[in-house]
C-alpha cells in the first residue's frame, strides 16, 4: 500500500496534520508551495480575496504520477470558507481520473464544509473518487491528538 499526502500550509497547522497522516500510513509527503506572497497582513487579506474568487495562482511542487498511489490525501487550510488557491491550483493542474482521495481541511471554527465540498466536487468532476473527508477545528487544540482521532474514524 502506497499513499500520498498532498498539502498546502501557511502557518503549519495543515502541515502538522499531513505529517501525522504520513507517520500513521508511512506515506509520502508532497508540499504545494504558493509563489504568491501569502505572509503578513497583506498576504492574509489577498489570500482571503483570492480564495473567495477561486483565483488561479502559480505553485511549485514535486511532480508525481497520482496513479502510482493507492490513496491520495489532500489537505488545505480554510480561507474565507474556501480552499486555498494553491490546493485548488494543484487539483486543476493534475490528472485525478481513477484516483481514490481523502480530503481534509484545518480551520479556526467555520467554513470547513464549503471548503471540502468545493474540493470534492472538483476531484469528482475530474473522474476521481472521494472515499472520505474530515475537518479539524484546531483553535487551542492538540493537533496531533485531533489528527489521530480523525484517522481512527476514517473509512478507507
Ligand atoms: C486568509 C485566511 C482566511 C481564513 N479564513 C478562515 C475561515 O473562513 N474560517 C476559519 O475557521 N478559519 C479561517 N482561517 C484560519 C485558518 O483556516 C486556520 O488557522 C488554519 O488551520 C491554518 O492552516 P495552516 O497553519 O496550515 O496555514 C483563515 C486564515 C487565513 C490566512
């Protein structure tokens, strides 16, 4: 069984979840980097603006063939109740047909459902299957513990 964990993270919450999944499934980690500056207050404001509009962005990542993996986990932070531009861009640029995916999002408290539904619909419209999804509200929480709880409930 070979699994792949694809994620974007601005402040490391989603990265911690991705690393927890990789540890549990002995999977490969693939970080998607956004070439657009997303740090600082301007980065925050533009990030929210770009997410709401599902705007294209330029991304950097190691190229892989998704067909080589049994399960593909895809994780994003919630930005203004939407997925991040970087993760949407990754889905747009890659071939998902025939893949089996698990999607996840981290957030402070709201917007996870819409975020997951946007990603799931995009994967499905490209011929992929979404086997399960989970949303983690990470505010004041132990992310490792939250991740392990979510993975225990996962249906693969
Ligand atoms: C531009 C921006 C918009 C955000 N919008 C939301 C939101 O709508 N709902 C929410 O609960 N959290 C929101 N957050 C908080 C992040 O989703 C949360 O902190 C997430 O865990 C960050 O993940 P990361 O550390 O991997 O970047 C937002 C953060 C940013 C930077």
